[in-house]
C-alpha cells in the first residue's frame, strides 16, 4: 500500500503541493465541481422527495396520508368542490352521495420532514412528491399550504388499483352494532354495504327490532379506519388482513390471522 | 502557568456537535478532562413509543445524520425479528449495497471533518467533494440526499433504478483513483504525521474495558467486526476481510485510527462490487408485514462508528412498548479522560476528531 | 524623485499656501488667543515641522496603496484557495447588489449586467468591509477596557507602519534610513505586544492561551530570523536595502548572471522563509489563532471593524514579510530593463505570496511544542551554520582564492 513508504524531507511541502498544484491547474483550466447555485441548478432524480402535490381527481379523501404522517403536519380539510371537479373525481359520484363534505389534504411545511410516507401509503396514488425544493419563506404562516394550493391537474390520469398499504381492515363485532350505517356514509371507497344482521336484537331502550349490519368488501378496502373512527358504538376494530389473498364479504370469526 | 479548567463547548469547533469538554490544563498540557453530554437529547426512544413501528424509521434516520441508513437498518432488523418477517434475498443485497455506500459517505464525512481539526481546510473540501458522489448515488433510489428513509421494515422502499450499477461502478473507480491521489496530501505528509502519530493512544484491552468499538477498536489491531461475528444480511455470503491497523503492538493512535477508516473505505468499495456481481432478482419487500407485534427483540449491527444495539418490546399494539438504543459513541466519548491526559491542548481536536464523534446518536 | 521628496514638496506647498495663512489669519482674528496658533504656524515653517507633515503624507499614501494592495492580496488568496479546493471562489457580487436593490426599491434597478457574472468577485471584499464596518463593536463586560482598545491599535498601527518602511525601488521609497532593515524588523517585533495585550485584556482563556502562544512563538523565531538575516548584512556590509540590492546585482556567477543571495546562502534563505512564515503567523504556524482548538485565539472577543483590521494587518504583515524576503534574497527590484523596477519588485513579492498561499492550503497546522522545538533545535543551528558559511566566503576565502583556485562560482 502506498502509505507504507518512508517519509522523507520531500513530504513536508513538495509532495503534498504536487497534489494541490495539480488540482489548481485542473480547476483553473477545467470546470470546477461546484455550481453557481441561483443561476445553475442540479437536476433532482425522478424519485426526488420535494414539495408535495395532490392529484385531486384521484384523491378520495380517505385521510391515510394524515394518519401515517409521523409529524402530524398533514391534515384533511373539508373543501368545497366545484361541479366540474366533482365530475372529474375518480369517486366523484360517491363523493356526492356522502353526507360529509369532501376532504383534501393541507400541509404545514414548517413541520414536514419530507419522509415520503404520505406518498408511499396513498392507496390511489393521488399524493405525489415533486422535485420542487425551494420552499423557504419569511414567515411561519407562509409555510402552511392550504388544500387548494396543493392541487395539480394531470391531462391523463393513471388508473391505479386501490391498494391497502396499511395491511389492516376493519372487523365487526355484531353484538354491539346498532346498525346506524354511519360507516357506510363515511367510507371513502364505498366498500361497505348494510345487509341483514342480528334479528330481534334488544336495544338499550328495551325495544326489540331487526338490526342491519355492515359488510365489508375487502378487495377495495384501503384500511383507512375512517369507519372505526366514526362508529358511535365502538363495534369496529382494525385487524391485519392481507387484502391480496382474502376477498369477498367476511365477518368476524371467519378471518384467519395474517 | 497555574492549572485551570477550560470549558470547550457546547459551541466549539472541536466538538462536532453539542457537548462540553472541560479540560484542566497546566500550561498547555492536559491534566484532567470531563465530558458533559446531553445537550442534544431529543428523547428519540420515548417519541418512538408514541409512533407506529413503521413511522420510527424517520426517527432512526435522524439519530446520526451522517450515517442514517445504518441506524435505520439496525431498527429494521430488530423490528423484523420482533415480527418474524422474512426479508427477500434481493432486498438483502440492496440493503448491503446501501449500507456500504452509507459507510463510505459517513467515513468521508468524518475525514472531511477531521481535516479542519488539524488546520487543513483543503482536506475537508476534498473529502466532502467525494462524499457528494455517494450522496448522489444514495439519492437515486431513495429520493433524498441526507435522510433517506429507504430501508423499511420488511425490505426496502423501492428497487434500484435503471443504470444504477453502471453509475456506481463509475463513481467507485473515480473514488479509488482519488484515494490514491490523496495519499501524498494526507497520510504521507510529514506534518500530518507529526500531528497524528503517537497522539491519543489507547490499548486494545483498555478499549474493550471502556466499551470502545468499531473502527476505533480495529485501529488497535483487534479483528472485531459484527458484520463477520454477528452476521446479518449477506455479509457471510460474500468474500471480504476485516481491516485492522495498529500503531504499535496492541495500541492505537490517531494515525492508525485514520488509516483503518481509509482501509475500510477501500474494503467497502470491494463489498459493493461483490454484491453487484451476484445480485439475484425478485421482490424487494416482504409480502406480509404486520403492523402489530408482541414479544421482545434485540439486534446489534456494525454502524459506521461502532456497535449499534437496539432492544424492542412490543405489547401487541402497533407501537413499541419500550425501545432502547445503545450508541457506540456514548461510551467512546465518555472514556475521553483516559486518552486525553498528558497531551497538549492542540491535540484535543486531533484526538477527539479521530474517534469520529456524532452527537445525534450519542444523546439520542 | 523619491516618494519622500515628493511628500516633502507637497508638505512645503501645503504649509506655505494653506496652513500657515490660516493660522496667521486666526492669530490676527483673535489676538488674545494668538499664542498657540502662532506657535504652530511658526513651527510649520521649520524643517522639523515640514518633515512631520511630509511623513504624514507619506504614511497616508502608503496606507492607501497598502489597503488597495490588500484587497488584491485577499482576492488572490480567495481565488487560489478556491481553485485548489475545486471551487469557484467569490463570483457573484453584482448579483447580490442587484438583489439588494430589488429589496430596497421593490424592483430591479435599471442597470443590468450580462448573465455571466464571472470575474467581479473582487467586490466581495468591499461587501465584507461594509459588513464589518456596520457591525457592533462589542467590548466584553469584564474585559480590561483600556487595554482591550489599545491592543488592536498597537497591532494595526505597527503593521501599517511597516508599509512605509520598505522601498519599492531605489527611487520610490518613503524612507531611506541607513538602518532600514533593522527598523523594519523592529517594527515587526512590536506586534507581539499588541497580541499579548489583546489576548490578556479579553479576559478569556482561549484568548490568553492564544496570546501566550503568539508571544512564545514570535520570541523564539526572532532569533533564527535575525541570525539568518545577519549573513546578508555581512555580505553587503550594510543594513540599507538599497546597498543590499546593489551588492546582489554587482556580484555575478555563471554567464554573468547576478548572484542573488539565495544562491550562496541557500540555507539562510530556507531558514528565513520558515521564520518569516512564523513571524507573520500563517499556516502551518498560525497556532496563536488555531480555529480548531482556540476559536481564533486572541481575536476571539473582537468584532466588527476591529476584527477586520486584525485580519487586514495580518495580510499587511504577510506582504511586508514577503517584501523583506525579496530585498534580502531575491535581488529586490533588480530585473531586465523594459519592465520598471517597481513592477519587478511587486511581482517578486507576489510570487512569494502565492507560494505562501499554496503552502497554507496544502499542509496542516503544527503543534506548539513542535513549533518551538523546530525553532530552537533545528533553525537556530542552521542559521549559525549559514553565518559560518558567509564568514568563510567574506573573510577567509579571499585570502586563499589565488592558492586554492576554486571554480568561479562565488
């Protein structure tokens, strides 16, 4: 190895200076490594994780991006959609049917650390990260980007299958279900239907009636756990179900642990 | 001159982070030293207990900004043991490549930070210029330049992009050429040797007693590397050797610690080439990754700075019940009175720089 | 016409036509208070008064030249350092001015520059100067305020004083004292007092260690420095720069080339180069202000224009050191005819400066004990050997030259 040779008097100044002189001439007559930043910019790779952008036509407002955000800097904001946007939306017809307003993500970039989880876990591919990185602002308020400012329109929409990256799906405890169908109203992918459930169930107020229970289509369930959050009777909980292997309507007890 | 205490830090060029070194000097000679840690404590372990398993890779990235992939990998290994996830073969190869690229970047970061300690600004810029090459490589698949978040539980985020192997090979060739070029400027320079040789000595047995691991221990001539001894990923399948150096029989000085890292960089280049040689095809992510786990898991890996240990307890929920990180630098810095005494004030940056301080992982 | 005689002429003109009439007018205007002004007016007409005025002019001219020169030296250092480190160095000053204008006026100013902004990085020095001037002068609350203020004054004034002392050529010289080089070395050794003063007065441990280091280093390097210069003085038989340069021109060797002192006294040249490098505190001998362990040493507590003037003074000392080296060993302003001697002198000085810049960005800093060891154990004996060689050349060799018949090198 070159470093094992004897060190002589030439190694005080002369030999080290050979290296620097060589570099001096190389960068004087060639091109230095650095770039003049505001004038020249380097090209980020296509995978670059820069500022977020949301393809609104693909977004179904499920809120998974806010769920997986480690810093909780991403929040779903109720947004008024215009008729045209309503029509173009992938699940547009369904959005119109829902009782609640459509929700779209808004990001506080002062807290964002660009980890890319929102992009990775988005079930429809609506959340994307651009190669734009010059986000500096003079105020903290300027870093809060409202939902509409994140909107991008693509001329051609990639039609991706719904994917459950959360690896979990809701399970119903039919004994406590009161059949309010709130989960159906709020499900962003319309994967729940109400059907025949417990017959002659005795409710708390003493009345006895037939209660409809929700049934889940796990092929299009994205594991967003919205139904669990809105359930007034706490009859739903999340359990690991691999959506690629199991499909069809399943109820508690039939599922094997993943 | 009478004896006096000098407080170096928390804001001091020598510290490479936030910590205080109090030294008692007699004239210019160090009589006693007292390190003070904890300025950068962010309670990573407690924060991790509030987040889901998969979210914690962002925290482990930030344990040490110079070597984020290795720490994330240690976390991913321990969570995979906890959950019993089998990582596909291709993902293991990609992980090994990424780990070695990260080790190169980390060692270059260290070498660049070490040179200004000796008053050699040019060295910093040379090494950091080369580090840029590896950051460019790491950026290609992960999409970020510093905090990659690329290694995930159960595999890696995405497959390597097209042309990655050719780009890597080109950069590795350039890097090896440059390392040979730098030999005259650094390790063969007389003044560099005057500053580093026979300074900051500790013996191998002393190092083991004090818990000093990694390149600092290998600088004493001890062949200890967890990549071989507690092997993980594909390190046992490929052909490589543990690099050691010693200043004398069984002890190290700043120069041997410098040289062992330079040798390790050459070895990392070799490992990356070996990985590309027999890389299988297949998936890069395990098919089933649960998000809940119970039980306990413990893994240790060879970080760029020594042994990284992680201990995890799960209680069946989707968040860890207890998470403990053991950082190699915590013990090494705490042992600094043992190898600082008797040297000059001007040697402090030279010695403390040579052990490769990273305060992020030390204070957690 | 020498610089001093030009200044003397200017002083006479100013005294006769501007200052003395004003003082006389004042004496007539306020008879009761006439005495002091009258004394000044009387004194201005004398030789001493005119000399003082002439010196003031000379120092001001030297200061202006020195400061202009400084910008060039600093720019040179920045650019060469950048090229060594594979960077570009300061490039975009006009752009920042333009952006400042945009900030202040709200729109881009009417003057625009071409998109390639290269070659105007020298304005970066102006920007740095403006920034340093506008910064607050902080005096630590527990510092010795008088000495804290005096330290920079001693250091900077002694450095600026250096600029007046060395001649650019035999015709362009502010002073032509017979003991010129001795005065220069005396001015060089005032600075350690300022360094020690400001290091102590800062009431900061880093500063004090830096000051002590500087004092130890400068004192131990003074001796080999002067001893290595002694050889040149022996050969020339004078301390006068003009005589030394003339002596170097007169003695010839191969092909009738002038034998500049670095050929016969190569040992002395090497020792002098190392010592003057330590004297002006440049890398690898800049340990009084080692930024890695002492956080800029004795300048730690200084801010604003004081800190900038410290830096400026160091560059001035570097320039002066290179100039002394040129006079002593590189034949001063001597050179082939078409190029004027001042240009020759400056180009030699700049060559040495560039060499120093290369050293600075090539080697690390060495340690305190090593630097003292080098000074006392290596350089001192070497400089003594050099004196022995010179004594042999000057005193003993001429007696035996007929007998021994050495080749005509010396």
